[in-house]
């Protein structure tokens, strides 16, 4: 585990609670230093909880957030103790999207002596911001995201980079970008089409910026479960994360990596990559441990898999 | 605007009506010269309405239709006044597909001294017909299609090339091609699989030619809304088009172009393209105008964006 | 028709029954020699029925099954009499997945003097097993699969390689692999994401190994129909297969080949391939025969298309 | 043959001369109406000669040239009489590249109210200009280009889109674009790397704009032959074109199309496309005619292949 | 080693000779049963020699050859004793290409009731013949090919699928297909462009069917060495094969597989695949053995690497 | 400019010397802090010189080198003052490749409780080392590499990631990896095939590990110039770098980025990307400045382009 995250964790919140306590523990009272927009905790063994914590600012994404996310998920990627992640947001609003006040300068008046140089600078900025959400996808640990209330603009970019999406009944989603004069450029237009099954709906959402409520989010497949309220949702998210964390990290992380790979490649390319991946990954003790647990009808949570 | 479309419009139909009048205006009394199968009008500011108009022939697609579509959409692509398109069909039947009587000769007896030359000629014809629907996709202005009654064979090829699909309760869809001895070759087999979420259903429709009714079209995601009747549907289509047309054309058309791009590329390719696209497109006054409208709680319809 | 399949068929089961009889005939009393895990029959003209037949072993997949499948589907691919396939499983359980007892040795202790050589051997084994299901996809005849009861682990790999999926009300599906310590490597991670519309659901299923029941399988699009019981389901599967088999094999098999192609290529690549494909395939007498049948309102089942 | 090209040809220059006369005939006295920058002739059966004809302006490429090329090559593509093309330039200089005086306005001050709209307009212009050379590649008839003296800037974009390149001893090539402040955007950066074998050389040429002389052009593979002077070179180009034109057009044009395809696809993709292409193209009488000619030791020039 | 190849070898020719003897041994007196067109021997440890042996028929490729090649190279791929292959041809002529007399029927009059069915059959045949040379590429053991005299038509398809090409001074190469009325469809158009550096030359060879002699084959990079006569060439080929066979088979075969992969993928894809490949392949004892040999200045030929 | 590089430069070596002095200045007396394996200087305006400086260790690549390279080139990428880079190595030997003593531990005994975990760790290490050379390619400033004496193993990986390659007469190149029991995994197998024109040669070099001397490196296109000795070579490298640095950085860096893009994409993809790139980049003052310089026959070195 990286020292920053370790330092973030060693307050009072990283004991192994039973599920409900765990969820209660997930309501952080503030960001965990050195982060100022994120609160990190470990509500259960091998599970890391990342909470977007700027509730007083509607969890809008300011400059600092964009780089803290990269630092945070790079560390999670390296942390052998972490095997699953829950991402949520403090308060009643998941996020209002970009904190325009904080970000406008950079975007509206890029440096540069002429259009070419301003464009160069702008491209630099966009690529940097794309990385903020791509780290979630590149992190081999599965990320379960839990959305309550409004999830607007860059919030949709964020959640489409997560692996499993849950929401509350009162959640709604809005691909807001055309309303403010731009095409969504940090992930929504790239990931939403493969996240949900109806291309007509993807286009409608992105071209009209209309809100989509939880029931439609469920029926179109953006989320895989709708829960009545935030607490229930966090419990459900935790349960999923705990299930994942209980399984062999070799199996789980290989599964995520190959699922992402197959989204972007043909089936035959993906089968080839998979075979090349598993030629070593099948040589793991976890196979025998898992098989034995199955035969002995033991719960996988009680099987001690080595860290990866 | 191209002169042909301009000439088509300057009869009585292009004033800015309130919504309902607009829709009434959309029931054209006949094709707009120089077109003989299409009726073009401008029911609202920045919105072009294209109506397939051969109701006495079940809106079947004759030779002339296939080239008029190309001419029409190429002109729409170039027309700076147009920012959104509604496509519909006159009468009670969306389309019965290819007008076999008119087209059979070309397909059944291609020119050529031997099989190779006949095949060469046939390929030429297929590619030409594929272009008829690909122009819809290449046109950067979003196209909302509204389907009533039967939409058969080439009709499915057509609508899968549109961006947003609505239909009436009495609509049904049929990938008819296997019934007449051929594999669908002008778009259905290529675009339907990414339009809807169930591959099993795609295969069933294409391999058995069974009809799919509006409720299944909705639940599988082929259409994003089912409306009770044609007039209501056209109103809904118009409203969507008006919403789109009210937004920054830089934002809207960049969104369509990048949505089409991301369908055919990996996420990382698409993010790279997006960044390269937006490095200039973010340098638009529309950002400031949109932001200001948001702050002043003004309706975007009242914001005068320059043409693109 | 290959001699092995021919020999498998020339017992008592290959007469042309009316639908119900056909389905009854589909409950085989045992594997058809030379196969020991598969029972082959021809329940209707141009329809081949392949039944996984190890009910006493929960239809688990032993070593012999993996190679019999390849032999069987290669022969079906070559058999000009066969135009559609129904795949089902004997008894009440579709399949419990890999027969671990029979297979463990090969996977758990691959030959080789060092890790590199063991990995080389393991990759060899994985690729061989991937072929078992890829033959279904490479076979140009459409395959309708009918699932009852549990369909676990490699069962999901199998069915995602089929074209049309039906199931009974009591069916459930489980991507079991992470439970036994590995990432699914014979097709699920590669084909499931394009089979169903919700990526969040795909990830959840693959990362948590939770069961999915028939109603969710229907709403997410994994299956295109749920039937009340096995007999009804087999009747429905047969009807679909009979519909397909009644159509021009040039049209049907060209449709399957191009649907598989378009899954793995961009739309413009796929259109180009389609045009190159159809430049010869449109020069078939089936076009005229089909058109004539349509005009004479004849059932396609009564049109004698030549074998392909 | 299109009427425009036919009209261009029916002056005095399209008789079937023996080789040398043919080449003399290739020194046109001026552009062929309706073209003002191109001179079209038919120096031998089935061979079309296109000459860039603005010698007094160093054959620089003015606005009119860019669209005349598209018209010209689209017509050649459709002209069944034409089976091979020679492209050359009048006078002593192949081309000085873009006619900056004529073109500067469009590029330096694109229309548009803000940067986004100027960029949109600029992209439009670039894509239009890219088409000017892509038509050469899309035309299925092989194009032999013959270069004398300087070939600068857009000249290199042009010749890399041709199929076979010859030059005179005094020829030199210069990827001039970085000297005038831009990255070459109409083909050089895209096609030069696959045209020649040394990537280090490609980079050096494109990044430093240094001249490359004929001997280096030969040794690096940009041209496949260097001839002592223009007349000899044109004779050689004609001979190659005549050789090509004498062969089966089914074979020749299928070869070009598949060579271009294989440049842009993997070997296995290309083999699949080739098989799908040739499944009809092998069904040509040209096979028998060619085989018979071979057995009778007849020259292929005396074999009457049907037009394609 | 497969039993067929083993049986082919256990006559008198598989002892470990010093180099020259080895080469002498390579002049087989006839095909090795069960093959009728190929002679198999083992001229040195871990080196297999495959000789095309129909000298009295100019080593033309008859029906039997096309399937014997597949059988032969599939067995070589599986034979752990073989680590490098030399491919050569008996007599003075490498090959005259397809044995037209033997093959014409199948190609000129494919079975089938209409054009579509004939095309289907033709495609089947082409794909089968493509496999004959693709097995060379898929075989992980490097193949050194040695060409003397004429190498015509399908001979070029064959050698471009080999890894290292040598030829004699009197060798010449001819992409003959356009001369007989077809586009080369079993590998030349797909592999030649990436085999040599000059695209202009590739096009010229394929479009005009002109002969290319050994000096040009050397300067364009088709062959990497020209030797004065057949015996010297075979010695050189043997030396290369022996060098390769002396090295770690884990290293060598991984190198071939990744070189083929990188030809068909982007650099970043290839680096990813390489890392996934080597994560297990670096865990080999061969690293230590090789390093030790280097430190002890031992010849690698004396290092006993385990078979793969 | 980053502070680290700035600090490295502000000793005595960053004045603008005339060419020869510049080159003399390039023989650094030792690494520039904070680097311990690299010496950084600025021998001419806008030109950065990076020298691999471990001559006493044959410039072998130790652990520290692999990360210093990343740091160094990331900073160069960000440094607006730098427009071209010369990479060379101190002393008489370019590099002996990996410093095995320093690196062996990490590679030979990766951490991990089982094979899967060791493999995971190994993959991590390989990817990290691949980045060391990929940063050269991702840095938009062109890199000219100058090679003297032996360039072995990882040295070849390094130089193939550079843009322009020069060498001395006594230089030789060796893809050494198979000699030490592994497949080259940090770039050679991926980049060498597109760097040089002869695939047979690439395969021979990689499969036999034989040395290639400067004349063959020149004729195959690996280097674009051979110079008699190191000083002359450095002068030539400097001249190229100075030429590049004198040109518009918008033009030069856009050229590099699009050349790398086109290596990995089809021509039509690359043309589309180029148009999207240049839609903004053509809106640069550098166009006018360059055009004016051309008209006034001014040397581009005297034109003050703004930094990028």
C-alpha cells in the first residue's frame, strides 16, 4: 500500500466491521489528508472506499479533484491489500459536474500566441482530464459506483469508467455538455455507447441533454440495480465489493483486464489475448484453494488467498 | 443552403410555427420539386423535415429515391441553416422497402459478359445503394426518424442509419431480406447489432424475418420512445429536433461526429480523436454564450448561436 | 453429409415429423455413435439437432466432449443437407460446466520442465478448448440453443457462441469462473459483452459469479424468449429452426457470416465486406424463387432451394 | 467512357501508335477541354494518359486543379475502355506543389465567426483536398507516374497515391511542408511510410524538408526505376502501362484493389477479403483465354478480353 | 514428434552430420512416405529439412501437395524435437507454381447449381489453399527457405510465408497470376508488401508479372542473402537453421510469434501482447543457462535446453 | 523548461556555439545532476543533447537509467524551449545493452507466492521498462540518434524508438536477446519491422542474433546516413537537429505526431486524424512567417517562431 493511502487510512475507520457498520463507516466526516476532495477508508477487508467529498459544493469537480483522482487510483492499483473499490459521493447530490468557477480560466483562455498554440495547450488539458477517469478503468481492481440524486455532466463521464453501477430511486443522470456549448470529451461519448444497449437512447441523451431517471437507467442497463435509498444502496455496493474481494485476486483482476480488453477488440483477438494471459495465471494456487473450498462447502471469504 | 433545397422550401411551408402547427405543416401534400420522392420543409428554425412521399406506393423505394436521398442529405450537410433533421414518411405505412418492380432489372440481370463482370457490376450497384443511407450517418446534423405502421426491409436499413428513433404504437419492423433470398446488404446487418442490446434478438430478426412490434422495439432499445399515434409522434420528434436545434451547433455536431467515431473505434482511440477534435472546438464563443444563458436562466432557444 | 454424422442419423430418428413429434423425437435415449457425449438427430428437413447427452453427469463437459464438439460442428458445417441447428441438453440440467474430475489433471499440472514450458503447454490447452465453441460461430448454419435449469461456467461460454438463445422459466445462468480461481477463458469474457446490452451487468455477473434467472436473462437480452417448460421451449426452438431452414441457404448463411463479421469490424469495413460478399451471392436463383413464392403467396417451406 | 473524357479525347490523339509515337503523342500542346490544368489522351489501346499541364506555372496546383483531378479520375474509374493510366507533367518541372498565390486565401483566412467555425471550415477544405489524391488510389486502374525535375510538396502527396513510380536522373523530391509552417496533410505523412522501406529516411525527409535525388529515391524504393531523360522515362512508363493494359482487367483491377486493401489490414483480414473477392472473380472467361494464350505462346496483347 | 514424420525420418538420413555432410544429405532421392511431394529429413540436431520433391514436374504444386504441406507443418509445429526448418526444392527449378493440369478442374468448374453456389464452393477452395501457406506462418518454428532458379506464381506465395529467404545467383521470382487472368489469392498480395520495402516495386511486380532477378531481390530486401550456387546456398541455410536451433526454443519461438503479431498490430498493441507473453516466458531456466554459457564463453550449441 | 533540466543546464554548456564548437561541447565530462546516467546540455538554440553517460560500464543500462530516461524525456516533452533532440552515448561503445549484474535480480526472481503472482510482477516490470523507450516516441520533439561502435540488445530497442538514425562506419547492431534466452520485449520486435524494409532481414537478425554492420544498416534503411567517425557523425546529427529546430514547432511536432499515428493506422484513418489535427494547427502565424521568409529568401533560422 502506498504511504499516502496508508496515512489516510490510519485514523479510526479501517477495522473490519460487519456489513452495516461498514456502511455507516462510509459516511465520512471529511476528506482524508493529503486529499482535499476525496475521503479514503477501508470499510472491510480488502475493500477500499473512495468518497467524493465536497458536499457543500454539490461535489463539483474542481482543479484539485482532477489530479487527486489520478494519485488516488494509481495508489489503489499498486496497493496489494485492496481487491475491490466502492466509489460514492458525500451528501445528497452525487455531483453537479465540473466546478465551472474553478476551471473556467484554463478552458476558456488557454495560453498561446496564436490559435495553433492555444489548441495545443487545450489538447494538453483535455488529455490530462481524460486520464482522471481512465485511471479507474486501468486500475485492475473492480470499482463499484453508487449514485444518489443528480449525476450531471462529468459525473456521467466518471461513472461510465467504473465497472458496476448502482443508484438510488431518486437518482438522475444528465449528459449536460451540449447545454454548455461543447461535446463531452472526457469519456461519456466514448464509454456510454458500450455501457448501454440502446444507441437511439445514447444519442438522445447526448444530443438533447435531457435527464434520465433511475427507472430508465435500470431498463436501459446503465445501472444494474436501483435501491430505495442511499444507505440501502451503499449496503448493496459494499456487499458486491465484499463478494468480489473474497474471491481470488488473480481471477478477479484477470477478469476485469480481459473484459476491458474484449470491449475494444474483436472476439478472435480477445480469445488470443485471453489464452496468452491465462497461460501463466492458471498456474496459481488459488485454483486448488478455490476447488477445495467448493468441495468442503466453505465460504470463499474464509479462504486466505495471497495478495497480488 | 443549396439552391435546390432553397427552391424546394420557398413555397408556403417554412415559417416558424408554434409546435403543433409545425407538425401539421409536416403533412406535405406532395414531393417538393426537384425531388419526386421526398418532400422537404422547414417546420421550425434550423429544423429541416424530410418526408418520404410515395404513399400511394407504400413509400416503397424506387430507383429515383436512392439517388434523391444522396442529393438531399448532401445538401443538408452543407446547409448552415439546418441544425437538426426530422425524417418521416407520408401516409399510414412507413415503407414497404425496395420497390421491386422498379429495381428488379438492375439486380436480377446485371450487365457483363461473364460472372466476374456481372459481379463487378453488382458490387458497384450495392455500394451505390449503401451510400443512400450512409449519407444520413455522414451528415453531421442529427436525424430523428419517426416510424408509423410497417417498416420493412430497406426501411430497417434506413432507420438504423438515423440517430434517434421514435415509433407509433402500431409500428412494426421486419428485416425481410432472407424472405426474398438475400442477405441484407445496405446497412441492417452492419448497424442493427450496435443499435440494440440483445444479440440473440438481432440474429433472430435477421435470420427468421419475423415481425417485431413496437413494444418489443422499445424494450430492446431500437426506438427510444413509443407514441400513441402518428401526430403525437411527429410532435415528439419535432420537440426533440427543436431542442437539438436550439443548442450550439458546434457542440451538437461535434457530439454526433464523435458518437459515430466511438462506435467504430476502441475507447482509447476515441478519446484521442475527441481531444484532437475539441482542441479547436472548445475555442468557440458558444461556450460563453451558453454559460451566460445558464447563469441568466435564459432558454437556449433564445441564444443566437452563429451558423456552422 | 459426412459419413460419421450420416451413420449417426441412420437409426430411427431422422424422418420428417410434424412439429410436435419432432420435438418428442428430440429427447434422445442416448448418445449417437461414434459420439459418446452428443446425440445427433434430424427432427425435420434440413434441421439437425445436437443434444449434449450426459444427464447422469449433469451434462458436465469431459475431455471427450471438447473434441467431439469440434468434430460434430465441422461436419455440420460441411453437410449440405443441414441448414439450421438446434442445440439442447438432455435431462433437467443444461450443464454444470467443466467436468472437473476429468479435466483437472491437464489444467492443474501441465507438462513442462520450467514455468515457461508449462505455460506454453497451458496456452496450447486453452486454445484447443476455445476452438470447441468457436466452431459453433464459424459454422455458417445458424444455431438455436435451448437452455433449461442451471447453465453454469463453460455452459455460458457455449451458449454465447450460439446465434439465438431461448430458455425455460426455471433456467439460470452463472459465470462461475471467479469462484474457482480463474478468469473465464473460453469465450464468456469475449462474447457476453456483445451479447447483452448492459455492461454494468456483464461486469457484475463475471466478477461476482452471482446467478442470473430467466426473467433477468430476458430483460437484459441474453435470451430472446423465455418459455414455460422444456417441451414448449424445444417446440419454439424447432419452429425457429424450421423457419430458418425453409429459407434460401444462400441468404441465411450469408446473413450469419456477415452478422459475425460486423460484430468485429467497423460499419464501413462491414459494408465493404458485405458488398464484396453479395456481388456473387445475389446471382442466385433463390432470389427469383423467393420472389415468385411471395407473389404466389406460397409458403417458403414449399420452395425447393438447392443445397449450398 | 464518360462523355467529358470522350469529348476530351476526340481530337487527334487517340489512335493506336507503336510505342515511340505514342510517347511523342504524350507531349500535349495544352490542356484538353473541359479541363484547364489537365491534358487527357489515349496513347495506346486501353491506356489513358493524364498530363498535368501548367508548365508556365511550374505545374503548380491551383484551385481548379484540385477539383479537375477528382472529376478526371472518377471518370477514368468508370471508363470501361481504360485499363491503365500514365500520369506525367508537362515541361521540365514535375511540379512546384501548391499554387500558393491561388490558394492562400482559402487556407490563411477561413470563414467563420470564431475559432471553432474557422477550424470546421478548414477541416472541410483539407478533406476536400485529400480527396484529390485519394481518387487515384480508389480508381481501380493502375496508375504509373513519371517524374522529371523537381517534385515538391503536394507533388509528393500526389505521387505516393500512384501505384508505380518512375523518375528521370535529374528528378528530385522534397517534402516541403515544414518549410512553410505546416504538417503535410494531403497524403505524404500517411502514404510515404508504407511506400519506402526506411523509416529513418521518411522521418528525415518530412522533418527537415531536405531534397532527395533520384539515386536515393531509387535505393530507398520510392521509385522502382530511374531513366536517363524524360522521353526514355515516358517510353518506360508507357511500356509498363501497355503491359498492364494487355492483361485481363479482372485480374489487374482485382490485384490493385487487394494490394491497397492489404496495406491497411492484417494478413488474415486480407486473406479473408481476397477469398471473398475471388470467389466470383475466378469465374471469368479471362482465365481460359489467358491459359490458352499461354499454351499457344500467344502474346497477351492479342487476346481480346472483354471490358470490365 | 508425430508418428508420420518419425516414420519418414527413420531411414538413413537423420544422424547428426557436420555441416557439409548435412547439406549433401539434403539432396533427397525422393519423397519420404507417406508424403508423395515432400521429402523430410533431419540433417542436424533439432533441424528439420522439408524438400519439395517433384523435380520431374518442375516442382509444380499438384492437389496432393496442397494437403501434404498442411499435414507436414502441423506435425512440425507439434514436434518438440524440431526447433528450426529449412525448406528447399529438389532439382534446378524451385517451382513453376500451380500444377495447372492437376488443379484446373476444381478451379475452372466449381460445383453448384447457380453462381452463388459456385462462388461459395470457390471460396471454400481458396480458403483451403490459403491454409497451405499459412501453416508455415502459424508454425512457431522459424522456417528458412532456399530458392534456386525460377520461383513462379504460387512459389512466391509460399516463400513470403517463410521467415528467412535466401536464393542463388540464378534465381528469379515472378508474381505470375495476372498473366493467367487472376489476382494472386493465396498470400502474395497480402504478404509481399510487408516483406519488401518498395511499394512501387511490389505493385510493378504484381501488376505486370515481370521477372525479378536475384540482385534486385537482394537490394529490395525480398531475400537477405544471395549465394553463388545451390550447394553453397543450402549450406548457408543450414548454418542459419543450426544457429537458430542452438538457441533457447522459448526465446526463438516467442520471437517468431511476436514478430508475426507485430506485423499485424500497432506498436502499442504489440508491446502489450509482448509483456503478457513474456510474463511467463521469462520464467525459464533457459535464461540462466544462456547467461552461464555467455559467462563461460561456451557455444550455445553445447547448452542442453529442454524441448518446448 | 522543467526545473531539473534547467538545473542540469545552468553550468557552462548551454551557450549558442557555431556548429563545431557545439559538437565539441557535446562530449560531456560526466552525467548532469540530478541524473547519474545521462548528461544533458543545450548545444544550440532549441536543441537538447541527451548523452548516455556510463562509458566505464560500456554504457550498459542499469536500474537507475530506466527511470532517468522517463523523467528526462517527460521533461523534454514539456520544455517549450526544446524543439529537437540529439541522443548519443559517451565513449567508443554506444551501449552493451542491459546491465545484467544490476538488473538480474528483478528479472530472474520476481516476487510472488505462486507462478501467477510472479508472472503478474514480471509483467509489471516489463511494462515499466517498455515505457523507458516509448517516452521517446511519445515526446513530440524529433529525436536524432547517433550510434558509434557496438549497439547491442536493449540498445536496438532504444534506437528504433528514435526518429532519425545515424551511425559511424565502425558501428554494429545486434538483436542479442535470443542469445540470452528471451524474446526482445522492450521494443525491437515491435518497431524494427516498420523501421527497415526487409522482413527476411528483420527475422534473421532477431532469430540468430548475428551482428549487422554499418553498411548493411545503411542499405537496409535502419540508419539514413553512415559517417566516417564519431565527431563527424555528431556534427551531422547536430546539423539535422538544428535544421529541425529552425522550423515552425507547430509544423515539426505535428509532423512527428502524425507520422507515428500513420505507422499504426490505415491510410484513411490517418487522413481523417490529420485533417482533424490541422483544422486548428493551420491557424498559426508560423504559416505567414514561413511564407514571408521564403519570399524574402531569409533563412528559417532567422525567423522567430513562438514556442509551443
